[in-house]
C-alpha cells in the first residue's frame, strides 16, 4: 500500500535541529565577524548534509531543515510586499517560556515578492536532493491571526476584506512561483486552525476584535483561492500545529470545532495533524475527511522529547484512526518539526534521527503488511 506521490506513508513536517556549525556561523554573522557569502557557504554545506541524512534514513521526501531561517513563519512573511519585520516589546508566550520579541506588521498592500529569497532556497534544495524536495512556508491565515487588526495599517486597509483578498492573491502568486521554480510538494504550516480549537486562544482573538466563528470561513476561502489554479502535479499539504518552541506548546483542544470546515471544505491534498498528546483529542473529527484522494498524515511521533514511542501503541492508534477514515488515506509522521525556531526542541540530535527511523519502520511495516 505504498504510494509514489506525496504525502508519503512515512513523511516529515520539515524542520530539523540546527547543527553547531550553523549556529556558530549565524552568531558570527550577527556580530559582523563573517559576511553574508560566508554564512551562505556554511548554510549550503549543512543543508547538503541534512539532505544526505534524510535520504540515508530512507525518506522519500527531504527538506532543507529550514536551516536558512530563524523562525518557521516570520522569515517568509517579512519578505512579502507590504509586510515589515521588527523587534517588539515581548515575544510569543508558550507554556512557561517566551520566544524572542520578533514581530511583523502590515504597512503596505500585501503582494508576493517575485524576488522572494525562498524561491532560490528551494532551487538549492532541489539541486542537492535525489528524492522529492518539499518546501515549507506559513499559511496565509498566519499573517492575520496572531496580531489581528492592530498589526494591519488601517490607512492601507480600512476594510479587512481587502486585506484578506490581497493576501489570498499573494499566496496564489506564491504557489505559482514555487511551481515554476520546480516545486511539486508544498507545505503550508498553520497554527491557526489549532488555535480555533482552543477556547483560550479564541477569547484572545475576541479581545483583539476578531470573531473566531467567522474566521474559519474566511481562512478556508483564502486557502481555496490561493490553490484555485494549482497544477495537478503539485501536491499541497496543510500542517496544523498547536505551537512548538523549546519543546513547549500554546493551544489545546481536539479538532472537532473546526473539522467540518477544515476537512470538508479546504482543498488541500493532505493535512498534517498533531496527535502525539491528549491535547489533540480523539480521531472522531477525521470522519469529515471525504472519501477520495485527500489524506491525513497523523503526527503520532512526538518531536518534543527524545523517548521513543512503542511501535505497537502507534500501530494500534493507526488502527483506531481507520474507524473514521480509510487506511489508504492515512500516513504517518513526527507530530511537528524538530526546530520550528532556530533554538530547537529539547532533545539531542541523535534522538531526532531515531524518531525518523522509527517513523519509517512503523510505516513500512503497517502499510506493507497487506
């Protein structure tokens, strides 16, 4: 029951722990001790190595580990037209720990930058990959949800309807640009759908002046508009995450509040879904996934700690999920990346690869047994 197209039975979300040489080079660059070309040379070398490691483990898909980024989302978003990155007063609050104070604001008309540096990032990845290269970028909803109205210049956008329309258009252009660069597997990373399952995060949105009940429809429409012209040979997945910083998290709550919209109305090829803890709830919401080609990649292997899961328990959970969605529409992956920010999760690098090998071993046994 293997398959030759994404998502693969054993897949990955995409970020990997930053190697020491890369962390050193980035610190040297920030201090002015090396220039951009020297930093890029180190990035290139370490990306080649992490691609080799992924391929050696047996993966059919590779990423660049997000090694050129400090964040899973800000580095992409601040390179869009109309978006500016800056240092704010405080970071994002996780469970007992806070990120650095990087923030973004919308101070111009949102558009896709045709010279976006991540297009070249993908081209380099593809040049060193022998298997399917996957590009990861934040979903369009991420540009809105965390800051809301107060981070979007009302002089540029008196109405948020125009902002949503421009952002959807920008992503439509981004999808085409990555396709033209050779990308055939694109992942949209999205914490927002998980936040819309959390009463705490929904109340925070209300406090910012947003109506969470309306946002589901708005975000689904933005995604579908962005993917309206998607070529048939481009596979797009949506990774839903509850937050991942230094092995901590933000939101909790099962997928039931968003399932009918997320699974029934969003036109992606696959959803990467966190299912490594009780915070994710049950598999019942998977019943909204329609029969057909769309797939659910179940994140049953945690990236937040190094202890390995029991393969029998993981296989039993996969069996449980088949009560709600056909086995042929399921895949397996770690629950998130290992380093959504450059700090990385609190586990050792060898454990990261043990997790990847475990994912492969379970998937190969589970889908090839008949």
